[in-house]
């Protein structure tokens, strides 16, 4: 990376093993070194020295945000279904060449290495998000259960500073989450996405607890909106939008505009479902989330999941995805995603004969604990990366109940978010744009 003083090389200095995914080791980067090509700084003025120091602080700030993962032998940027539908030529390519650029967080830093095949083995694509790998046992049958969230780097940033989409149709806080089961050589996968409401809107911090969202009235929203869903359909097939925002107050205009734009698409590939999460679940009535799960159950069955047997034969493909969003695509979104993922997992474990007929995941106490905690940890990771604090509502994800203590913790996290969003996120946003090559482009 080129800064004021000259070129710097950023390397992963320490790593921690997360686990093995399909016999490939997955690592979490835990420490980085930023090495200067220059032996001296004598060629810089005082002002240049100060600027260079500021840029180094910004890079360190981004690298210190938890959640950078890589593998030296496995392509973490693609889902199992995408990898299964590739050509032999694709399989021969280096991890750097074949990676899905949406999820390569060091893509800008690797641009000069991409043209030099002899050093590709040192230039690993790094994803940002969350990975949980667990060896589990149900009914005496051992299987691996894996959860991977890949954050897109194409409209990267922090809450309030980055909302909606850009002109290319890339959505803020877009995350692809894949749940994988590996049992006796068979592999099953279920993929969901989340992302900001995909038109041009903003919600800039202004010291109010909740700044009022503003829909841009000077642009043609449909161009970016169409691009967003065209790319989603190419990547994932049919789309069911689960819009969880409030249908009254300041969030109402966003819900109305979203619904109107989906209608304008006139596209049978995109369905729209609005569910006022806060209204439906008021007074701690979180059992009412089942209303939404039941409402979309037929669509979920229609989409199915990806399954490949021990011989590599594809038994079923996932034909579409649920694209969930609330305002931040963090707290409400993660709760709903965990419920849909559970429903898919129930079907997969029965088909793989891990669960007996009539058995429910909820009855498997040990696995249930792993499942709930991993989805709550996923919520916390995505929230820290976008909003600067852990997620809200994780008491429900961890325990299946909304608790008074959970409400207290949500209040505390909301206060920290308020402070960070108003007083430190500008620096965080600049730091992300520096390391992704957007600050000076």
C-alpha cells in the first residue's frame, strides 16, 4: 500500500486455527505487521510525517476489528453450490484468481500481486465476517456444522455513514451467510443474504438518538435497484425480500418505497414480504415470529437447499434465497435468519438420517446450545463490524426467550452505539475507505 512515506507491505503476523472445513484448515488472522519499504523517514517534512502517521493509525484501526479469516487451501469466498458448479479450469486457478471479489477484503492491497502468479501462494484472499466450525453429535452420529458470514467489501463502511446502495447496485452491509452440514462425505448448504434497503437513502448522524432517514429525491432509484436485483438473481436465483422495518413512524416511508419499487420491477423472480418486527413482537411476544416463518414456509420448501452425496453427485440445488433486512440489517435480521436456517437444518438432518422421523432439533439439548450460541456470536460479529458494538436481541437467539436482562443490555449497547456513531465513526469510515482504495480514488 502506498502512503506518504512510500510503499508499505501489510502481512498477517499471527493466526489462530478456527477448525477444519471439509478437511481444509481455516485460520483467523489475529495480528498484523505493517512494514515500510523505506529505511528512513528523513525525506519527509513534519506535516508529511504527521499525515503518514495518521494513515498508519487508520490502517491499524481497520486491521484491529475482529473477524478476518483465510485458508491457504480452501476457497472461502464461494458457497458450496457455486464451487460445485465450476469448471475443471476454475479448480486449477489460484485462490487469488478465482475468488469472488465481493468478499475479498484485501482485494485493493493484492492488486499488484494479482499479475505475478509466482507469488500468488503468499497472497491469500482474506474475508471479513464470522466463521464457526463445530463437531456435533446427535443420536450417536457425528457431523460437522459450520456457519460462515461473508461481508461484502463493495459498499463497505459503518452504520449511518453508509446506507442504501451505490450506482452499481451494491448494498451497504451486504452479508452472505451460509450454513453447512458435513456428514459421512455428504454435504448440505443453505444460503441467506442481508443488505441495506436497496435504493438511495441516507441517515447521517446529527446528535439525535435516531436520525431521520432521508430518501434521495434527485436521483433515479430504479436503475440502481434493478442492478442490485439483477446481480442477486444471477448469484442466488429467485429472491424473497423479508423487510422487517417498522410500518409507522420514520421507517414507514422506506417500507412504502421498497414495496413500490418491487412492484415496478414486474419481475416474477422477486417477491416482497413486509413484517413489522417491533409491532408483531411487542410486549416480549417473540413467539409471534413463527407467524413470519409459517408465512414463508412454502417458499422456503420451494427454494430447497444444496445437497451433494459422498460420490460428488448433486442431489438438490438451492433455487432461491431470502434477502432479509431491517434498518441496520443486524439485530432483527439475524433473529429471523437463525429461525429460517433452523427450519432448513431440520430438513437436512432428517434427509441425512441424523434425526429420526418426528425428532426436532429443539429436543437435542447439546446441539441446540451450540446452534443458538453460534448464531448469537454471528450477530455480535456482524454488529461490531458495522455498528461498533455487539448485537441487540441476542438473549432471544441464545435462549429462545426475551428477558429483562436482555433489554438492559440492549439499552447499554444502544448508548455505546449512539456515542460511536456520532463521535468516532467518521474516522472509522475514512479508515475503511483508505484500506479499500476508495479514499484517494
